[in-house]
C-alpha cells in the first residue's frame, strides 16, 4: 500500500514514510492509494480479540513495516492498556490511560513510528508537534513520554479545555515533553501548527540542528488508520450479541470536531463494513452541519466555547480527506478548495460532490439539549454520558425522528464523564457552587457510584511541570527555544 497527498504535488510514498512525515510537502494529507475490501475475510473471524483484529485491519495499510514489527507494535500498544466496550448501543472508546478515545491511536502511533524511523534509517530526532482541543494532547504526551528519538510539543487553547484536561497535560512527566498554552482558541493552535509545517526554511533549519517535524494529530495517517479498527470490533460485537445479523447495515453516530473519528468510520465502510448512515454530530460550532446540508463550508463565524470543548473547532482538518474522495480523487480540485478556505475562509463544493455526501447526515445539539440528554439517560437507564457523547445522542435522536430510520446504531462514546465533572453535575442538577473540579469529581462519584478512572484519581495532587503560555504568534519561537535547550545550545 502506498500513500498519496490530497493536493497531488508529490508522488506516492510508503506507509512508513507517510507516518514519519505526518503532513505532505504540499500541505496536503496522506491517503491510501486504494481501500482494501476486508469485510468478507474478517466476517469469518468474528471471535478475534481486539489485538488480533487490529493486526488484520492495520496490516492492509502498513505492510512495509513487516509482520513481526507490526504485531509487536500492536501488542505493546494495547495489551493490558486499552479496551473497547459496547453498552446500551454506546461504543465506549475511553477505557485507556487518558480516558479518551484518542488512546486507541496514540498508544499505537509511538510504537509504529519507532519502527518506521528505524526502517527509513532516520538519525534525526523526531519532534511531534500537536495542537489539541483537550484530549489529543494528553494522549500524545502519554504515548511518547521518554520514548528515545522523539520529542513532543503540545499547544492547547489556554481557556478552551476542561480543568481536568488541562491538569492532565500540565502535570505530564517526561524528559522529552513540552506543553504550551496559547492565548487563543483551538483553531489558532491548529493553524499555527500547520503554518510551522508549511515553513520550508524553518524545517530546513531544524533539520540542520538534527530535528524532523511530525504530527500526532489525526492529520497523521498513522493515527487515523488504527481508529478504523474499533468500528469493525463494534460491529462484530453486535453480531456476537445477536443484536444484528451478519450483513445487516448499522448506523454510526460520532460527535465530531476535527472529522478524524467519523472519517475512520467512513474508511471502514469503504472496506466493506456494512454501515448505512454516518451521523455527524456537532455542538453549537455547527460548521460541519451547515456544510453537510448545503455544500458550503464557511468558517467565518465566531468560535463558541461550549460544554464539549474537544469539539470547539471551526476548521475540521480531516474533512480534506473526504473532499478528496468527493472530488473523485481530483487533487487539483481539492487543493483549490483548501486554498480558498485558507485565503477567504469559505468554499463551496460542486453538486456532484454534494451528492457524494449522501452517506452522511449532519445536525447539532445545544447545551440545554445536552444537559437534558445526560439527565434523562442517567435517570432512566443509570447510564452516564459525557458531554461529547451526549451531543451524538441528541443528534441521533433528531435523525431518527426526521427519517424514521430505526436501524441498529452505534454511538461513539469518546470520553469518560469524569473528564468534564462540572458539566455533568450541572446536567444532573447537583449543586457545584464554590467547589473546584476535583471536589466535583468526588461529588459525582458519590452521587452515581460509578468508578473514577484510575488515571484521574489523585490528579489534583500532582505537581504542575509545565506553565508556559504564549501568544499565538509566538508558537514557533517557543518551539525553537525548547529544542535549543534540549540540545544545550
């Protein structure tokens, strides 16, 4: 399997090269040159463990890594560290070391990157540059902490993540990690990172100093591919539990910000997984809802800080990969649209491309609807959703009401409710006045009797190790400062 850029200005490269580079030289994102049809083969192996299934899916894309290398990377990533559970039609993806779905990919990425680095005989240190809206940052820091040959720099919006998410990041240990708050929002952080990647002179300067830049965001194909696995796993679990028959189509519901998680489900569909509708669920930052309904992508609006901060995004990077498919893989058309977005903040797709998007349904949920859903589901089913999962649940119910489509669905549950305890307690109408988020954590535990994830217990007592904050214009300067210090220049 080779990988090509969505913007078409460089030739096909191997998976190990694409994983190391993260983003193409032309600013595009790497996509596989084809989608392997694997469902018919895998449906005969429905009893596979998550680790076994991960190998069967991932090997189709990352064949040049080698069978033993790949099996070893998958085993080290997941064995005893991560699991997926399906409960009440929620596909719980947060049973990992940082209590968010990002663990599924960011436990694997460091392992596969180490193999790719060796395979390509890369001597430079690889600097993982990541913008986060809350969860990616901690998962990347955790995954790459103290991994030889790698450094991790994470930028997050200073006032745009939950107190728990921030504490998870700023207490991260490791001699190769750096966490930086920026005065701005996630889109500022993400565009700042993309700008650094696009600065050819700066990258050349870093290379001369012994550093190569790469990414742990879902723009990196090494992070996107492992996310396909849990949709196959969830589907086979429904068959094994006799909720559906093999071959029945299901709908997939995904709370969506940067479009990576729902794109992984779409890739699964391209690989033969029987998926009907992909239900793209947004919060009040409903740029994707508008796009899926009109074909017009318009980021020229104010970013709203919501109770589901990981989705407070106006520029959904991974949508570029879907646009590439919607344009019949025409890289020139895709580049033109991305240039328009960059220069004007808006683009419009053709009627043919819009017809291509019929697999998707887009809608959004506001805070009142999210609170109501959390309260009702808990009171009626004793099932506790986080705010992001609740966005998906609300939109799913809107879809059913609008269409009458009662097919079995899987709702991606993307984070533990304990990462957003203040919002959850507000939804459950518990009094949290004059309490900090860690006191609220205990209150939520006492009220629900649901176990607090081990990685969040005692988090409030951990020492803050990162207290850098900078203006969004200074992101490059602070990166250079960190790298100079690390080389003792």
